[in-house]
C-alpha cells in the first residue's frame, strides 16, 4: 500500500475535532481496481492472522464501532474489511431501535450483552453512541419514550454530559480488562449521500436499502454534524480513539479502516504461541496410536 499516515484521522482528545475541517475524500490509496482488490485481500489475511494470535493468547479482545449517517457505507465496509477473517473469531451486531425490553434498562445495557469474548473481534454496526447522537437531534425520544426518571430530562445538557461520562467510563473499564475499543465515524459529504440515496431509488434491486425516513433525516443534516462533533470531542481518548474516515470513496474508506484495525491489533500484547518442546515430543507418541485406530 502507498505510504500514508492514519494518525491524521485519529482523535484521542489531544486536539479538538472540527467536523467542517475533516475531509470526506482523500487521494486514492490504490492505482486501479485490481490493485485495490489485492490490497484488500492482503489486509483481510493480516486481520485473520492477528485475530488468530489474539484468540491463541486469550487475554485480549477488540471492539470496533462503526457510526455514520445513512448511506455512508457501514455495511459494505464491514463486509469487505472482514471477508476472509475466521467467522468464529468475529462477532457482528447491528443495533436497531431499542426494543421494549431494552427500554426497561439503562441505555448501555443492551451493548454490554453483545460485547466480544476474549480472543474475538466485536463489530458494532451503530452502537450506544446512537443514544447521544439521534437523541440529541431528536430529544423528544428521551422525553416521550425512554421512561427516564422524573426531572431527568429537565436539563438536557446535563443529561448528555452524564451520558458522555458513562460511555468513557465503560470504555476505560473495558480497556483495563483487556478489551480495546476503536471507533470509526465514516464521514460522507451531503452531496455524496444524496447521490447514493438516489441510486437506491433508481435501481429496483437496491430499493430494499432505501427508507423514506432517510429523506426526512437529511433535513437535520447540520444538527447531526453538530451532534457528532460534540460527541467525538467528549468521548475521544487515547485508549478508545475515534477515527474520522473520509467516506466519499468507498475503496479508500475500506483500505483505511482495514489498515487501522491491523495497527490496533498490533498494539495488543499478542504473538504466536511459543513452541513447547516437551509437549511436542509427547504429542509425537500419539501419532502411531492414531494410525492404529
């Protein structure tokens, strides 16, 4: 892959994130489609290798979170980046609107249930961050359907401040217990989103991807931009960084995400199991027994 610095997309709280300054497109990281496919295959092989090492070590896990506006490419990115990874070592969960059961608990409860086991990569397609993004743009969700205690919603600024703190505490707790969290915001431009939504309408085979509500939500574009900026600034930490990924070119986006995941896996204290000579010799004695069976 061409030389490029993923740190430019990383936010860990050391600098303020300004969403208007974040690019939605960068120079191509690939020469042509064939080169892109080759790079993607190599990344998939590397992710699979490092996940296998993490599984063998059985001390660590990795949680990857994908957040974005509609049509930014979350599903395709997850599918392409993790194709080739052993499915037994990957757990994918897509968060929809909270169920009745989930509404009877705190806003983080349903996320705790879906966290990856040690040795595994967890993938959240949307996440608990919806509860400080969608609810910030549509506070009526909090006041009308979330069954919060009386007076909790009287001061929404305070409510969101407490939710940001709860999220940071959760991610810190996970890190201390061997689970790193890496968060991706797939940053698509308003024009590119429009083109993709129209493409879904014009292609009958893609109509199933289109939801009429997506058009309504575009009216709140600026509100969502503000909500993401505030959220990222409040929850970006060194142990659970945000990566703001330019999403107007899907190929670039996938290569960046793949590279970052590999880099994050490499930061864990994982390696191939050390050969045990005594065990190796003991196992050799089982070969004739197996052959004789």
